C-alpha cells in the first residue's frame, strides 16, 4: 500500500482503539486488554506488508474476539462482492439452498470444499472473524452467510481477490467441481430460495405492521409470523384493528413465530404483546407457543424471554442465536479515513437468573433436508399439535 494509505489506516486503528476502550460497556469481558493491545500493536507494525483486505480481516477478527454479537466490524460497509450461492446447515451438512440462474443446478447439493479447503476447515478459519455471534447457534448462521463474502475469504487467503474459486459439491455419492466468480451485492441480494413452506398450508394476511403477518389456522389458532420489527407507531396505530380482527375470529390459541428474526426494538415487541394480552378469547392457561431458531437474535431473543412469561408460553424449535444474559444494544461509528462502519455493545441485559448461552426450547424440533426440500414445516406442525394434546 502507498505510504499515505498506511498512515490513514494507522490513524483509523488508533480511532478504533479509542472507541472500543471508551464506548463499549465492558470491552474486555472475554478478550483481555493485554491481548487486545498486543493484537493491535502487531497489526500496526505489519501495516505496510498487508493489503487493505488483510487489514480489514484483521480488524474483523479483533472485533469478533471481543466476544459479543453487538460488537462488530462491518466488512460490507466497504466495496465487496459475494459468491452467488446461499447456504444452510442441516445437521452437519452445509447445503446450497439458493443460487443465481447459472448455478441453479447446484440447489440441494452439499458443499465439500472451496479451493481445496474442506467445509470443516472453512468453518474453523471463518469462525474467528464472524459478526453477530453470541453463541454456537448464531455462529453457525453467521458462517452460512459470511461464507459467501469473497472479500473475507480473500483476506484469509482462501481465495484470490476478485478471481473465481473452485467449489466442490456433492449430491448423493456424486462429486462435481465448479469454478465460480463473485458477483455484486446488488445481484446477490436478489437471490432467493426456491424452497417454500407448503405444509401446513397458510394464507398470511397483512395487519399493517410491516414485518408481522397473521393467519388464522384451522379457525382455531392465530399464527403470527414475526420476521422483522415494524415501527412502534405502526403497532400502536393498528392495535385496535388487529384486536377487532382477532375478536371476530374463533381463535383460541396463539403462536408467534420468531424464526429468522435478527432483532430490532424490543419495546416494539412489548407494545405488540400489550395489544394481544387484553384479549379474553385465548386459552391463557394452556398458554401461547413461541417458535425459535439460530437466527432469533437480539430484540427477538429478548422478546422470546419476555413473551414466555407474559403469555405463559412454550418454546418450540431450535435454540436462539441470541444469549439472554449478554451485552446488547449498539453504538455505531465510522472510521474517519476508510469510512468502514462498526458497532459496540453499550448495555448488559441479564434476562435469566440461571447461567446459559441461549433460550433453549422446551421442545427441540429441527428440520431435515428432506423436510425442507418438500416444504414441510415440522416446527409449525408440532406447534399446532401442541394445542391438540
């Protein structure tokens, strides 16, 4: 790198250190200050030998080592590209669940390696540089996404920057090799999984709370799909209409699905709960059911803990990606020269008295690849069965 760029990165790193030490509520709860200082000193000493991508990867690793899911280096805040695939774990198998048209023939295949690095080896390298990680469950979901980030793989020396990489996949006992180039974020963002849930059959309805939808299943169960957080005003302004809709139905049971919800404002979630609690039609003794998975994080995890008490609820599904006794809330800032963005935790919420690393469901239900491929939502099926016991 040119001398001027080295100087600018050195200044950015100094600014980063100052932010970590003055803004994070307790920056060295996991990584010692001595180790942090040593890693920073080593990075600054080696600046003139590193590429910008390698510097960013180092900073991402140092930030990840702080040890909480709200302290993150956002590599995607700078120029970046993605490999045109999306991945999902089914047990220990990492399968391709979405791809651009050129690679649709790989759908359902299991990833074996990238540039001769096996999937397990990729996990071991990337796990020390992931963002949004509170526990082993969010670590897995973060890996599924960051494995597509070509810039991170280049920073770790797994692929060459801007060049195609060799992907080996497996379908049954048949292996195949593919040379794949990364694409722009704009194109990557358009990739959607063709695998859609078909069973149970649902007809989701808009309730004017963006991110939350409703279906009355079998005329007895109000099922809310809570994928993201609406504005607080949307919940407050449309509560009366929602209550009227529910009261006009025969729904006696309540399911709130937090799977895939990465968080937002948990006060909005509490406002949503206050909209439902006055309704006398629900069987509050049986209680509600909450659905969770490894993507259930931050405010969504917090609301699961709160709703479990407020709704006398049973949790069904997979453990949450969020830790109920961990650092939270985000102070966001930008490095002055590179303009890269980061976040640091500024609150600590001990939601549970008992030490734990996740909200573990009362009923653990996981979806197999075969069920996912068929569109069978076994978690929701089990939730509906819960009310028939």
